[in-house]
């Protein structure tokens, strides 16, 4: 038998009181009978139920062959389908994030799968809409277009580089849409923002969650939360305050440095997590991915994780100070709560110069092989380069190249 699932949490009265999952999720999704895969029932014994290859995997043994360089996964029963639930990974995430139950977690193939599935469960194609707050992560709009969902934009308040949601305008937009034939069913808030690097205050999130006219989902994307203060995570709103219309997205790609294993995380009420589990692919998380995640979430892995975060935060402080010492870097817009910084490039007149920033970006990438990201075409990011915090040597190298090019 597969590992026993932890007992489900007792249903709680949703907060806000007007919110009902029956109105937030599409009726055809709620009625869906999920595909039941072989490993949902049994995973031990003579397994002749899933048409697997009983002879095992075909990966060659090393046997002195220099072309065989990695045998680390040879003992993982790769010829068997993986667990459809991965409760062991979810339990370690519970301990890390202070969440009461594995039933609060959904695991996806990167956060991009979570984003796409949320569109599928909440938005009727061609009718419902989603709201985003530019400048923000571009995949929200890409997934919306794939799912034939119109995007409504309410720009962040970018004055002075503060990049804060315009809560009153957002709530007016949500309330107006609720009275129309094209309601808004999703809102994506990126915190810390990408490309802004700025945390959204939890009071702003609360004010949107409490909108009495809004019956959809509020999604807070916390891909970079490990580089900010832990007590600023929206997980607090779910665990301590019980907002059932809230979904928090996290990932092992950034803080844990595991971008290549593609493990994204959604944290929400057990009822909503069950809906996501109902529509995902039967075996969406591979055995190697789960094995590496468990290793990263072990006590030794968490120790290395915390040490790396400390080092990157130190490098971020150095990079911020070094960038501001350059006369042609006139500002670092945003709060710098992520593992990157925005640096605004000035022209010879001391004003933001988009063309110069683009030229510097291209020159460094093509001639110096120092690659940053040009973000000057986004709202509030005129003449901005987004620079990831690297090793100390990498930070020094990018500052050196900028100093030479901007003289």
C-alpha cells in the first residue's frame, strides 16, 4: 500500500464570509472525477497493474566507463511510476513554512504549472478575466492568452520607485467587474515583485482579500520570499487568519538553487488544493525531482540553504552599495527584497536614458559575456537593468564593467 495520507483537516468556515469555492471554481472542474492512477492504490508487492518495465531501467552501469558520469539515481526504481502525492516532500514543507498539514500543499512542475492550472480551474475561456499589476512577471499574461482569458491591468504605484499596489483602484476594478458579464476571477500579486524586488505589505493583501464583491482567488507569488523577512510571507494570512480565497505560490528554484528540478508549490485551503490535485497530470512530479527536494529539505540541506541565503544577502548589500557609487547609476528603484536589484542608468544630462541602458546591456552580453536583463520597457522601470545577485566575484565583475562602460 502507498504511504497513508495524513487525515484531512476539519473544514472551517471560509474567510471572508461571502466567499464560496462553488462560485470561485468553474462548475465543470468541481464536478470532475479525477483520473485514478495505479499508484493511488498499491505501491508494494508484485506490481503488474501499470504496464511498467519489470526488468528495470536501461541506464548503463559505470563499470569503468568514463562516459557514464552519473549513477546517483540508479537506486530510485526509475522503472516505476512516481508517487502521485509525495506526502513526504509536503510534510517537510509543512515544517519549513509553518503550515499545519500536507493537505495545504500542491506540487507542480515549476510555478508555471501552478499558474496555468489556476487559470484552468477559475476562468471560463472567453468570458472570465484576470487582473495583474505591472510591472510584474510575464507568465501571468502568457498563460492568460493560452487559456483565452482577458487580462485587466492596474499598474503599481511606481512613484519614487515604491512599486506598491493601488489597493483602492484594484478593489474598485474588482467590484465593477463583479457586476458585469465578464467577472475577474483571478488576481496575481508578485511579492517580492519581479522585476521590482519589492514586498507587498500584508495589509494591502488583506484589503483585497476582504473585498465583499470579489468571489475569485487572490494569488500571491512568493518565488523570492526566501530573500525577504520570513514574517512578511502571506502564509501568515492563510495559517493564522484563515483566508480561504488565498493561494500562495513558492518554489525551490530561487532560494534553494534548484531551478533545474522544476518544483513549484501552491499553498492554500485543503478544499482548493484538492481541486488542483484533481486536474493535474497523474504523475506530474518525477521521482528524481522528489528525491532531490527531500535532500534539499533535510536538516543538512536546510543548513546549506540558510548559509547560501546569508551569503547572497551579504553580496546584495555589497552590490547595492557598489552600484550607487557609480555616477551614472542614479537610483536603485524598489526595496531590494529579492536576489536581484534594479539599477537605473542615466545619460550625460543626469536623466534616465533608456537607449544608453539598452546599449550597455547589449554590449556587456555580446562582448563581455556578462549578462544582465534590460527592463527599460516596463512600467516604472525606465532605463533600468535588472542585475541578479551572484557570487562576490561576479558582483565585482558586473560593477567593473558598468564603471568602464558608463564613464
